[in-house]
């Protein structure tokens, strides 16, 4: 019976090694894809330094945009600057596309309200 137990143990060890290796590979590939498609918040820093690109109203828009939370900024940039769909953004952020749509619309309402009531 010991020989049979050794065989089972080696088979199980082999199986565990394969699972761990495949999981590690999937995680590495997933990380690479995430890095390729992530939207770093540092991009905004470059836009704040060069206001000459924007007209007077654009300056206000940028100021109010920077007051939003990081997640809202990333969603708006992904949607409007990078042309991603809500479904694509949802995959990258680990959310549902409906949630992304709701967050995008809330952020737009905040921006609209702040710009209209700026005084």
C-alpha cells in the first residue's frame, strides 16, 4: 500500500505544481495587460502645467475635473480621451459596465453643476 500512496502523492504534487504554474502565468499576463491599459493619474499632472492649450473655459473645466475623486477621473479619461466603452473600462477596473455608466454620469453631473454654479 505504501507504493500506491507514493504514486498518489507524486501525482498530486505534479498536479499542484501545474496549477500553481498556470495560475502564476495567468497572473503575469493579466498584470501585463492591466499595465498596458491602465490610466495613470500622473497624466493629469502634465495637463495642469500647460494651461495655454486650453481656452478660458477649459481652464475652469480642468480645475473642476481635478477636484473629482481619482476613480471618476480615470473613468472620464478612459471614456472620453481613450475612447473606451463602459464594458472595457469595467473589465479593467473589475466592475460592472452598469456601475461604470452610473459613476460616469454622476461625475458628469458633478462637473456640470460645479461649472454652472461657478462664481
